[in-house]
C-alpha cells in the first residue's frame, strides 16, 4: 500500500466505526474515537482515530481533523499517564506500508512506556484478553479531563 490511493471502506477501523466488528472504547465524541489496540505493544496501548475523515495517512488529513486528533491524542495521553503511571508515553504514527502502517485509516498510537519493559513488536504482539482491555479502558476513561 503506497502513500497514495483510494480509501478502503472495508479497512478494520472503518468496520469498527460502523460497529461491524467489536472494539473496546476508551472515549469518543462526535469526531474522534479512542479505543484499545487489540495487539498492544505495551499495557494500555490506545489508538485514536477520526470518525469521518477518509484520510489514509497524515499526508492526506484535513487540517481541522488533524487539529482535533492532536488534541484527542493529548487528552488520551494525559488520562493514560494518570491512570497507569507510566514513566514515558510514546506517540506513534505510521504512513504507508514501507513506513510501517498496516491499517490504512489514519491513526495515532498512544503507548505507555516503562524503563525495563521492552516494547512488543509493532504488528507482532499477542492478542489481548477483552476483559483485560475493558478494565484498562475503564481505568483510563476515569482519568479523562
Ligand atoms: P499501524 O500498523 O497501521 O500503525 O497500526 C494498526 C494497529 O491496529 C496495530 O497496532 C494493530 O495492533 C491494531 N489492530 C489491528 N487489528 C485490530 C483490530 O481488529 N482491533 C483493534 N482494536 N486493533 C487492531
């Protein structure tokens, strides 16, 4: 998948947005959805996406949507920090297959980090237990400003 091309309305995140496949929501508003990554690279790995934009990557996103997403990423990272007390938070974002992207609906990763805990491989982490993800999502959501 190159940096350019048509948006696939059947990508995994489009299906999550339509409710065709389940996901664990952390929080949402009219424009953005924050939900748990089902293959978390660390405990508390959250994804943040725009609900309406069909931008596949950062190069395509409309300025207003990007502004909203940036604020949503910050809000999510702050709640993650309060809830899970990581020593650091990595904000990751990949563009194009060669850039490491695997789902072609623009998204930001909010990944809590602890020194001494190695990050699991991007796209290679084991699938998380849904109940555990729900518990984490509740803890994070409880700390939202
Ligand atoms: P990318 O590689 O495109 O930057 O990130 C895609 C992310 O989506 C990966 O971190 C991957 O674990 C996550 N992911 C893939 N399939 C699903 C799914 O069905 N549900 C959820 N919640 N996350 C997914």
